[in-house]
C-alpha cells in the first residue's frame, strides 16, 4: 500500500500536496506538468490512474518513483531541521551527488550498512547527501559556484551525465588542478565495457565510473503504419520518422549524452535530424477527448533501459536495443586525491559486486564491476562518447551548441492545430 499517493487522486491534487512530484511527472511522460497553467488546465480532471492508463505506463513502478521523491524530500527536511537543532559535527569524509531514482533506496540502505562498519573500524565520521536524480543538479552547482577552495569541496561526488563534471566553470576548475584521482584500482572493467569497441577507463585517471544509463527505443507497433521499426540510431534519423519520436528532453543527463554522442558519431546534421523527429506531444486533456480530435502518438519513444520494465504486458510497445549501440550516460564518481587513503574503501564500496548488482539488476544500469553479470547478450552493444573526444572539446560549450542545433531544427516542424 502506498504511503503518500492515492492513485485515484487527480494530478493537480497530487502536485499541490507534494510539489516535489512535479519534476517526476515532467521527466517521465508528462512534460506539461512543469507549467503551472497547464497543470491546472487538465490536472484537476485527470486522475493518476487514468493518466498512466492512457500513457500505457506500469502503475506500480510510476507510483514508486513518486513515493521515492516524496520520501527524499521529507528526509531532507528532517535532516535540515535536525542540523538546526543539534548543530552539525564536522565529518572526516563527505559524499554528495545524485543517484538514479529506481535504485536510490536500496543503494542508500547498503551505504548505511557500509558506513556503520567503516566508521566503527576506522573511527572516521562520514556524512553523505545523495539525492534522487529527479531533484536535479542545481543545488550542487550552487555549492560549486560559491567556492574556489578545493579543501571546501566534498570528498566524493557521484552523478550521471556530462553537465556537472565537465563544465570548466564548475568541476572543471578543480580537475585541471589534479584535485581528483581515479581510485577504482580496476585493471579491467566488466567484460561488457572492456573490449575492442568500447573503453570506459579514463586515460588521465581523473574520473571513475560505476555504471551506465543506456538509451533504447520503445516502438509503438500501432503507430508505425507501413514503416519498418528502426533498428539503429541511423534508422531513427531517416526522414520517415520526422515528427514521430518522443525524446527524454526533461532528463538532461541522458538527453545531453544523446546529443553529444550523435554529434560525435554522425556530425551536426544528425543533431538537426533528431530535432526534426520530435513529436509535439498532446496534453493529457486532449487525450481524453480523442473521440473528438484524433490523437497523435509517437511511433518511437527514447527512454532509459530501466523504463522498458514499466511497459504493460500485452502492450503494443516493443523495446528495441539499437544495433549500432545504446547511447550511454555514464554514472561518474569523482574522488579527492588528497584523501585517497581514507576514500579508497568508500570507492571500493561503490565499485563492489553488491552495489553493481543493485544498479544492474534492480535498475538495469549496467555496472562496470567485473564481478557483476549485467545480464546482457553479446548483441547489446553501447555507443560511447569516448575519452579522446571529451578531452579534445569543451563539453559544456558543445552541449549548448548541440542544444541550439536541436531546438532550431524542432522549430521547423509544423505547429499542431
């Protein structure tokens, strides 16, 4: 039984009571929910149960995401109140960052057990603040912008994507001073990532990775018409899929990884073509009036591999792993070189088989740990941006450029009546 969410409540009622759920809705199939006027327009008449049925999303999985966001928000409020009342004892090690929503709770439970044991054996005090990825990066960026002193930085950071760690005005300032060091100590990564087609080990030994977030296709067989289902990113960029694709624009980590990787692999024309594939989604209020106005649905939805688990049995949706590789958004870990001795056991924990299996088996975020079976077959390959490309480019500026290319191309699509 859900602790907070009643599936019979309207979308508006849920977001009014729990504002922290707005981002979950907007990033997972309901982009209109981020706009106040649009929320009020259709949210007051549409229940969560009806909305998920219309989107053909698994109700239990979606409610769990909402519950997780609410629980995270409540925990943050309680922690802040506790600090105000008791004061905060300075920790020997501090950990901060974002964890993917589907695995955050089991990972935090595992981390709590590790910290209890490590604190007892070492005498060190460890504080951590690992928020759900749905909370966004703004809080971390604000902290980084306030400080030029590496000593004031947290000691270990975890986050997916390229936005935070590769911005020369944010974490990049410290990376160039060799503040961070790869403490993974792994000579070889998981066999899925250590072969002739992909190498995730940072040649400069600044960054570690613990897992990846793959982007795959979810094809609506009913909406394909006489088109053949795309088998690759190259197929998806063909003219027949213009104005037919739903993209994870709200999931900045994954979306920017898609933009960058397509740019690197196929050039700026690929980013423009991707923009032209974007379908202007209809409001849920229009969905329920589909007997009056024909509803336009995406033929293909790009989503993290995890969310293919939310598809209802018997649905016309079919998951497709791209033949040219699922584009990946890496889950990076940064560890301070100055505290390498104290941090090494913590880094080992995040790269352990236990954590790797939580990421891979619970969340379908393939782990780099060589001891983990990611349950992938040899045909499930990856498309990776590549360290050579990362170090040869200003990634933050390139993200902005690719976003401009994409959005300028989207504007070429005809506006719905």
